[in-house]
C-alpha cells in the first residue's frame, strides 16, 4: 500500500468540484460535488440519532435500497435537520436538479448537509450552486481539494487522503475527504466523510468492509460527546481500476480493507485533532482488556471526559482524572491491577501501578502532555483485547466557537 | 413544612465545626466535622465509579454494616482516591483519632474527602485538624455554616438548607450541606452531601427514604459528565425530635420524605447552578414521556450536551442542539410529534412543533436564555411520565479552573 496525493478524485473516473453558493455565508466555498463517470456501488453508515436530518434519510434510503449512486451534492451552510416535510422535499429537488444536468437518474444523487439545525434551505441558491458545480467538475487534485474545502464548517483545515495498492494485477486507489469539527461523538461515522475507490468489488463485500471498519475508526473519535443529526459516511466504488471483481475474502479483499482502514483512520484522526478549538490530538490506547468492546468503551470514556480534556489543554499531568474516567465507563476492572502510561513508543513513562502513583517525573510528564499528539496507554491486565480512541483537548476556543455559532 | 435557617446543625443534638488545617492550601478552611450527641442511624449512597476513593469504601462498610454513626470528618484538600492500602489506613487513623477524642468507637466515625486524586494525605495535619475541630464543635448556625464552608473546593459559595415539620406532635428538622462543583455527573449522589435530622425513624425506612429520593435529586444533576471517585451522600438520623419512631409508611413518613426531598433538591440545584465556571442554572423538564426512566434519560442528555451548554452561555437560542441531544439519548421518539418550550411558568414560548421550528421571537428567546435559571420543557406526547434535570452552562471559566487545577 502506497500513500499518494489527493482525496476523492484520486481514484479513476471520479471528478469533484467546490464552489461558493452563499447558502448561509458569503465569500466561502459551501457547496461540493463528487461525480463518477460510471455508476458506483454505494455503502454507507449514518447517524444513530433519533433526530435524523433529511439528507441522512435520503441517502440511507438510496444506499439500502438500490445500492448504487453516481453523484453526491453537499452543502455546508445549513444542516437541513429538524425541517419537516419541507426538508425532505428539498433533498428530492436537489437530486432532481443535479440529475437533470448530469443526465443521471435523480435517485443516483446522494445529498449531504451540515451546518445550522432548523433553518430551511434556500433552494434557488442550491440550484444555482449545482449549475456552477457541474461545469467545474474535474478529476484533478485541485478539484478534489476544492471539494474538501467546500464541505468545511468550523474546521481549520480541509481533510483528505489517498492510498493505492495492487489487486488482480491492477492499481487500485482509495481516497477520501471528511469534515468535522463539532457535534462529533462516536456513534456512527461522525459528521461527513466521503470515500471513493475504483476497486471492482461486490456490493456485499463493499458493505461488509465498510461496516467492519467504522467501529474502529470514525466511531472511536469524539470532540464533544454530541452525536450529530447529520453524520454520514459514504463509500462509492466504481470498479474502474479494472481488477477482476472481488467476490470473496481473498488477499485482494484484505488489501482493500487495509487501504480503507488507513484512509478512514487518517480522516478520523484528522477530525479529532481539528476538533473545535483543539490544540492537541488526544490518543488513548487501551491494551489487554478482557474484550474488544470493553477496550473501546474504556478508551472512549477517557477521551470524552471534560475534566481530562481540560487537563490536557493545561498540559497538566492530572492522571487521576483518567483513572476516574476509566472507572465510570461502565466496565468493571480492578484499579489495583492496571497500569497507566504517558507517551508513545518514542518515549513512555509509567505513571500509575498497584493502585497508586509511581514516582514519575512531573517535568517529563508535562513535556509529553505538551506534544501535538498526547498519547496515553491504559494496560488493563485482563486479557488481550485492545482499542484506540481519538479526541482532543477542551479549550477556551471551543466555548468561543459554540457560545454563538448561529450568528 | 417550613423552610428555616441553617444546615447540618439545625436538627436537635447536632454540632459542627470547620477549620483551617492546611491539608493542601494555606489560609482557607479545609476540614469539617459533624457530631451528634447520641448515635445516629446512618443511610448513604456512594459513587458508582469502579475507582472508589478510600473514604467511600470506609463509609460504605460502616453504613451497610453496623448502620450507625455519630460523627463525620471531612477534608477538602486531597481526595484520598487512587492511594492504595495507604489510603485505607489513613481513613482508619482519622477515625481512630476522632473516636478517641470524642470518646466514641472508631467505627462510628465516617470520613469524607474531596480534592486532588492520587496524592497521599499528610496524617499529622489531619490529626492536628481533628484536635482543633473537636473543641470548636457547636450547635449554632455559625458552626454549621463554617462546616459548609470548610468542605468547599472550587465552589463559589457554601450550600446549606434546613426545613422543619410536625410529626407525632413534635417538631422534626432536616438540614443539610453539600459541595460541588466539578467532576459532577448523575450517578449516585454527586460529590459530598451531608443531611442530618432529629427524626425518630426506623433504619429500614430511613434507607428507603434516602434511596427513593436520590434518583430524582442528586442523580439528576450534572456539571461536566464526570462521575467522581468520591461521591458520597450521607443522612444521619439521631431521633432526638422525640416523635414516636416511624416504622411504617404513614403520614409522618411522607412528611419526612417531603422534607428530605426539599433539602436534597435544594442542595442538588445549588450544586448544578454553582458548577465550575457556571453563570446559569440550566433546568430541563421532560414531560409526557412514556416512562419515568426515559424522562430521566432524555432530561439528562440535554443538560450534559456540551454544545447546548455552550449555547446557553452565549444566550443563543440554538434549539437544534437540544433536539439533537434528545435524539442521541438512546430513547426512541418521533421528532415530528414533540414540542419544545423555552421559559418557565412565568412566561413560556413555543419553539418547535410538528418537526420544525415555529415562528417564535428570537428576542424573547434570547431574553429567556439570559436569565439566571434557564428553563426548557420538552413535551414528548407519549405518556404521562416526567423528570427534571439540572445542569449549568459551559464557560471559559470551566476551562480556566480545570486546565490547571492541581497547581
């Protein structure tokens, strides 16, 4: 597997574009389109929030229904959530408008929205945006980057990644883009992430690869514990790499899974590290737990602890808060038997053992907590299951961004 | 029922004191004692955190074991959590020291701690503190107030309340004190709360009254979602009111329950409203839910949402975040059928109905969100169960307080 430049336009046959459509704000890109020259198999996962935005329902029905799609239209000004029947009608109108210009069926157009909840879309602007996007569609790196920029809300930078590998004698590419950066919490892919691939793979295995990967990637990040109404992860596979169709779990399937996992992990970590107001990526690894599920719960409990996140912001080795967060996770363990380590392979120090703090260096601990990525390892000493979760610190800027997001 | 002045010294036969013992900080009260002239029946609830502080284990064993106690010793500098066997030995030493001077058995002395996790107590200071507290014990309002002040950590004011009522021809008093104000989250009484009463009541009914009340009072508040290692609620009943012992659920029992509920609700709301950095009490009432448990989960989900809490701080009527938090609570409902109201009985406005926003006045909404108590009502239209949860806004000061709490 090779890491290459680009994002959603890296794989063969995929084009993208981003444009300013003044959906809510002036002078910023706020609409994006992804288009494949041929129809794609589509797999996706969606928010588990009972309150689902209209585009989530629209996409879910297409992905779970006919299971193919050829284009995605996204706006990042208004979420189209809590908008009633009107909101659903907007999705159809968006898809119909794009379908007509692209000359594809309206139910091959997926729709994404992120932004303010409760406001209604101005359809004339959406339509004008689509009319600008279609002629701008391009398979260049630049076009993919502009699409990645156009789906941003409070993100401080765009997020894209691509990898390639060999399968059936052909080069296969998987690329993706994603946006955060608030209302982000493990439970379904978080916010918007779009992955495109030219892999030729059966619909069933595509779905299986996607649903197998999300629990360890997008579902392991959290910025603020709020699971959005709009969370959407979509993977489009157009088969244009020309490899023989993957229909069983052979080494080509494993290569695809590995590539997908790399793309998803990279995008997920980028989201967490660019969480609203964040100054650091907070990476918590739980090892030797009794079950995988328990490892996930423990790791997520720590990255979502407000007190721990505030301590990371302050570069304060307040490890008691980590112990506390493990303790209220709901998983049972013996505090006297676990170990807590600060730092990554580059240099780790033992903090807690036998039910109390060891004699560690505060200076060294503070140094580790001042890195751009703060890594903590909890060794549960109960079994061999492990999991990693990614969050960020809790800062003044999170408050600033969210105390008055609408205005 | 009559609201009266005072706290833990309001009921007959209870004395208290607070003093400076330099447990961690200089020049502030940091040790408190409560003492009853006669042995009390003791009921309590404790943190559900797997990581339990030593004093929590100490108190739990006494309350669930012999079930009586006569004194409580609290320090507010060091939590004595994650301190191993040493921490347990400190509890015993504290109880033995107090027991000897007070001339009561050591296992009649309950111990409470709050503060930094992981540090070991300096026992010489604890002992010196006890030696100062005993001669200062007094049944005055002033003494109770000093005790309430001495258990504070990041609280901005002390919290106490007392009520009296008639039972069996006698005046019975229930009074209490509590402290917050971070690491506070529904799951067991939150942080430290001590209630004293001179009610003559059987141990069984005292326990039942306590365990029946906590789920609707202390377990319905949250400051930051972090369930502490030290949460402790204790209720001591010394019977000195002289009423015939309450041994069945008659009207005297109901009067006691009502008084206890008032004291606990008042202390719980005071904790939430004085949450770290808070500028407002955030009160969420869920009505017409299908079950009581669902009503509680829904209400708690809203008060714990970081995004909603930040919006409250900004006086921003971003009601979509409330809908979102109801939606990810885990409770199933139809978003098209619920109603959302801002404001209390003094003046409520409808915000959301039939799956979308109604045409409300932003100005009026902002005014409601600028009150010292922000009240939101979610009408689920599913049944007749209701619950209220109390939280606070999320502010710059929360970050400031917690980014470097240890130093």
